[in-house]
């Protein structure tokens, strides 16, 4: 089945930037992805990939860790300076340090090489589904919700008689517009990557309830199998840096919960 119109509901094919220095792997993966209906642009080194990414629209990036000129970790960091596009890292088998470094640099997920094509496509589809949760920028003239509006986490009417939007949740200085997919902290909009936003929405749907890592992997990362819990831990770390270190609490031995 073709995935060519799977992203954003548009008629344009999903465009993937594949960055891999091994020519055989690069050509093999590119041809396989094209058979699934994706449009694929390729680069053999990090600097070429960065230039290509800045010149053209790409819906997803598939990055090898070990690249000449600019490695995959550095490339991921550069891209994250300006873009929330989904990033899937490829790591050599058993190289845990590369996996952790990639996730810390802002990658959304990773696969271990060699990887079966069906698994790779499943991860790509999952990332593209998550990408539809990307928050839209708020116009400068728009009212910015804040805790001062008198809202509660259940979005009940404010005490001054003004009604709060039913899709607005407030936890302290953190406000989540679940309809507009926008997040604000102390009145300022917070830019979250799609996976970070889905993770926050999952926590917000169960405030005060401990969610274990396997539950989060299933509900946020769409894993139909046991995934690596490091992706959860590192995404929580990135989320804390953006919404406040004390907003997501670690319950040692069990998981995480969002403070009410």
C-alpha cells in the first residue's frame, strides 16, 4: 500500500531525506521507500544533507549516526535549531551511546542496523502520525492563556464568570490548548516537537496518575511491541526543560506522572 498521501492529508507524496554514507545501504533503502510511495532525497554526508534540508521541504529525516563532514548527532542538533520535522536515527547494532546521544540531540526515535524494511516503514508511519500533532504558531495578536485566567486543570468556568474553553487545560503556569495543539508556560508559547507534545497530552489526560514506560511506548510511540524505554526517559528530560523540571514527577520503579 502506498503511503504517498499519508502525511497532512495533502496530495503531495511524503518526502524523506535519507542521509547514509554507505552507498549500497543508501540505494537499497531509497529504492525500498520509493516502492512504498515515498519521495526520497539522499545525501552521503552531513553537510550536504543540511544544505539539502534547508533548500527543500522534507516531511521526515532518516539519519545514520556515523557520517563524514558532519555526523548524524551534529546534524540532528543543527536541524532542531530551526525545525520540528520528525527525525529517525539509524545506529549500529549494540552501540548504546550513539542511541542515547541521538535521542538527546532531539531525534524522535531510532532503529538498529541492519533493520528489516517492514520495521523501518512501521517506524516511519508512526513518526508521520505523530507529526500531525505539531502545534501551530500563535499569532502575536492572539490572547495567550495563563494561570491568571482563573482556569483549573478540568477547564471549569473561571470565578469571574468568564467561561474557559473546554479544550484548555491549566496546571500551575502551564496551559495546554488541546484543540489548537498549543502549549504555554507563564503566558509564553512553548515550541514542542510532535513526540514531546504527544507525551505531554498523554500525561495531561491522566493528571496525577503514574504512567509506566511501556504504557507510554504504546500510547505515544505507537509501539506494538516492547520498545527501548530510553526513548521515554530522554523525551521526558527534553519535555522537562521546556515546561519546568518539577512539572513531570518521577515515581521511582514505576514511571512518571504530571503534577496537578
